[in-house]
């Protein structure tokens, strides 16, 4: 019997809640202080978490038909590998990419790694956790300089601290698999 997306979502939530959610005092990459921390990479880098995240994200982009899917390093890194594998296995391969914080200083000096994105092409960008949306906005700026269209952004968890609004300023809708509020219930 094939698993449903709802079953995948429930299992991914359980993994995140038990393996990635912590209470305490934390400084986030945005510089904000938080009483909660969600280290989603603890789940997206494990076999089950990578599989579940990829299945759910592929379902979330099924109607978008982007040329590629990818996002800022390090949050997107484990997810893009899983997405590429599952899309190929399903007979609907999709290229993936990673955006470096800075262009390489050697070789081709690229900032975007992966199969070449074509000018005018379309992508979906992804990240693990969105707080203020800074990493996703930086990715949007890089891609727009390359004349790439961004259909939407997807994160595993939206902390609800400004990312949605920050991306809206760039006309990129943000979708999330989960919100922080779901983990606080």
C-alpha cells in the first residue's frame, strides 16, 4: 500500500518534534533570540527525513512545473539531493541547484551550483527553516540577477517572524510544510 502525503507529513512532524525541536535560549541566524530552536537538518540529513521532505516538496510543486528546484546552502543542501533522486525514480526528473553565500573564488567563480539554469527559466526555491527570510531573499536576488523567474519558495518550517512578508516584497509567495505554532501546541 502506497503512503499518502498526509501520512508523510504526520511522520515528518513526529521526526521534527522528537529530534529537531529544543527549548532553551538560542540566538538564531537572523540575530534574534528565541526560546525555541528547530534544527531541521537533524531530520533532513537522516534517511527518513530526507525521503519524507522530498516527497512532500515534490507534491507541493507538482502543478508548478519549474525547470529546477534549489536554494541557499546549507539549508537546501540535503533536500535537493533527495528531491533529485525521488523525482528521477518517479519518472519526472527535476534538476536541482545550490546557491553559495558568495561566488567561488576559483574555477568558474559561480555562485549557483548545479545544471545550468537558463535565462528566463523558472525555479522553486527551498530552505529548511525561515525566520526573517534573509537567506531566501538573498537567493531571490542572486536568481533575479540571472534573469530567473521564481515561482514560489517553500520551507520546512516557517517561524512566522517576517519571512512571508519579506518574500512578498519580492513578489515570491512563501509556502511552508509546518509553522512554529504547530510545534508549540
